[in-house]
């Protein structure tokens, strides 16, 4: 692990990357509320979009949203009214997680760590939990919008 990597504040990098994506792509300001590295987090989500990470960091980055928040984000992103968790919502939240992951990839590259990104995947439903490999490091950050709360979660191990 490089000295730059040891100095990298992953929680702050996720916050900065998320705020950057929302302000530039959706013209929305989001406030980070809580940063947690707890092993078990209770998240009320109807839609989770996640992207796999490989290379020097193995794991996944996810955006978890209640239905109303996912619909609000999608409407802001696409400039349309959204009334259900349809393909547009899955695609939009998948693109949001992809852009946040891209920002995180740049942060890791600046610290000398190469990160590869997979294709985003979305899961819709109730009562599911995301878990990772034994010994994974978890960062879970809640963000507030006018429409409610969503979470960005990074679950990873360093290679």
C-alpha cells in the first residue's frame, strides 16, 4: 500500500464524488449526513444499483434508494416525470453509481492504485441485504435530498 493510499480518506472521497455528480449532472445539492463503517447497516431501499470493482481494490460500490428518492433522482436526471420503478429508473441510478465510481477510481489512481470498473447492475425489491467477502472494509454514507435519504456504500478489500 502506498503512502498516498494510507492518507486517502475514502469516506470523504465518496462524499466529494457524490456531491460532484449530483451538482454537475442533476443540478442538485446533496448533504452528507452520516458516515458509518459498521458491519451491519439497516438501509430502507427499494432499488440498489451497484458496480463491481477490480484491480487494486476488489468489491462493489452501491447506491441504495427508497422508491420515491430513486424516482426523484431519475426525474431530475432525465427531465421527466417518473411514477414507478421502471427501466428508466434502473438505468439512471445505474449511471449515477457508475459516475460516482468513476470519481472514486480517479481518487485511487492519484494514490497509485489501479481500479477497474464493471457494468452497473440494479436490484429492485424489498428486504435484501448486500454483503461482501470476509474481512471487507465497509463505508456507508447517508445523503439527504429534498425528497428523502439515499445511501452510497463501498464494500471492498485491497488487493
